């Protein structure tokens, strides 16, 4: 499985998201991560690139951005991470950015799953080993 991770726009330092991703690929050998954000900043904090790739983004959606402002940021880390799924280059997308912007952008770019009437959040990811991953 390949997961695109928007590491920008997060309330904390991006090192926390990067470290979490590094722990995940170490623990789950079938997992690949695509980190999306400021390439220079990510690479300066990335200790091990095993099964991790970096995609540069020129901007990001901040916690204070309004939905329409975020939707206009076509080169934001959030938009690029979502586009990776839309274009089949990733299987899933995760963002710690602005929730209303993320929901609106994923809905706009991906649409809805057939027979699902509204967006939902998934606080736990099921795994093949029966232990949910937060």
C-alpha cells in the first residue's frame, strides 16, 4: 500500500509527521509513503528514505485558510497529495491540515464512494494483523 501524506499545514513541526511515517514503514514492510510538502525542509528532517519518497509542493493550506482560499491553492501540499490518489500514484491520502479544507478538497477532487451519502472520518486504519493503526 502506498500512502500520500501532506506534512505541511500541521499545528506542530513537520518533523513529528515525518518521524511517524518513518516508524510506520519500519513496522509495516508492505507500506510505502509519499511525503508531500517543502522538499528542502522535509529532506533536512528525513533520517531514512527507505520506502519513502518526497514530492515538492510550493505552498500549503494553513489551519487558518478558508475553504475557498484552499481550493485555489492548486500547488498546495494538500492538493498535490490528493491528486496522487486521484491519478493512481497512491492508494490513500492523509493530512493533518485544516479539516474543513481537507474534506472539501477531497470531495471536490475524488467525489463520493458509490452508495455513500456523506464524507466520514476514519480515526483507525484496520490492518492485516488485527491491530488498528491510529
